C-alpha cells in the first residue's frame, strides 16, 4: 500500500493522522519546519516505514524538494494531508500588510504548492486524496488572518474538486471548531479518524468538508 504525506506534522493532529494511516499499513512522509517536531513524530511511529524531513511550507523550492524525496522513496502518495497553519489572534489593523501575507502563505499558499506538485501524479494513477486541516467555521473579528486563511482553504478544496474530482482526486477539509486536546471532544486521535474516513469513502459518498 502506498503512503501518506503529512505536511505540518506536530504533536497534535499531524502526528495523530500519521499514526492512523500507518496503522493501516501505509508508509509516512513527515514534513515540518521544526527538526525537533518532525523527529519526535518519527520516533513515535516505531516499526513503520517513515521518512522525516524538515521544510518550511512557505518555501516553495524547499517544500517541493521534500515532496520529491518522499515520492522518490515511497512512491506517489495515496494521501496528502496539509496540516500547516498559523494560529494567532489579530484584529483588523493589528498586522502589517507583510504579516498578513506571511500568514496567508502558511495557511493557504503552502497547500496550493503541495497540491500543484503532487496531485498531477495522483491524476495519472487515477486515485488520490488531498485533505487540508481547516477551522473557523464562522469568521471571527479577533482572528482575522486565521479566518481569511481557513476561508481560503475551503475555496481551494472546491477548486481542486472542480479541476481534479472527475479524474479521481478526492479533495476535502476537516474543519476543527475548537482547541485540540487529548481527552476532550476534540481529541486528536478522534479527529484523525475523520481523515481516514474521508480517504476510504467511495466516490459516490465523497464529502468535501467535515466539521468536527
């Protein structure tokens, strides 16, 4: 079985998703800008075929190179999960234009880069799942950059479905509505089950947003 690539892997949703897919016999490509986080995630996946790499999702060349390394070792993935995000409180006027652009680069543009790099190869195979971790089901004035970013993610999923859905690519977002914490309603392991459920849906059942 081909593998999963998790971009923005960390101790919460990213690691939980990687564990969930590895449990099904998949290989895992783990990408994060923090060497400490990506190493810790790899160490937690004992016994699995794992390739852990550092790359910043806003660095187009670096992210594409990391994706190529995973594909070179594990093959074209069955699933790509874009889990990178910049969560910060900011109201209109709090951030400079550059800071807004920096937030947009993490929250949306990195996902575009990943899709542009991997989805065409999935199309050649005829199957693939591209899932983005979403949030902010309703925009909030105290979280302007995040509200805009998650709205952008929803639009991107719609566009990916319009462009690639007929070719067998299932694009979706898991919209997480509150803070993720073990033992709560938003336990990362429970959230990870939604990613696996989306991936295993038949084409007739495809959902494009799960609000959790």
